[in-house]
């Protein structure tokens, strides 16, 4: 059975692998995706302030947020494609009350 490991990079330390951490290992792709979304959502909810524009919230994420990604373990499993940056951009528009991505 394939497993999925969620790893997390720190946008503040972009390209610094020593700052990378493991979030956990999950039995299904959906569990791993859920963990990734939760990491991004928690940051955005913490950083949101009334009146902030979606672009400003997204810039804060790009500068200081966490960038989770999925690694497929144990050979062939479903491809694990998740872009935290794309997900964060979509969520910023929703959280900040704007319409559309």
C-alpha cells in the first residue's frame, strides 16, 4: 500500500533544505492533501486581519508561510501534485472576501 509523506519547507528560508521538516506520513493521498491544506489554511487564518487585501495576504504567505508538499513512498501510488502557492492564492481571495482567483 502506498504511503504519502508530507514535508514542509519554510518560505522565509526558501531553498534551505536544513529548514525542511516532516509533518507526517499518511495512508492515503486524500489524507496527505488534507494535511497540506490545513497547514496553509492555518497560516492564512492567523495572518488575516479585517480589511487586508487578498494580494497583501498572499504576499505575507509567500514571505513567511509554510510550503507543504507530498512525497510518495513505497513505490507507485497516485501522483501527488499539490501546489501550496496556488492553493494559498485561491484561499487568499476567499478569506479576504474577494471574488475569483
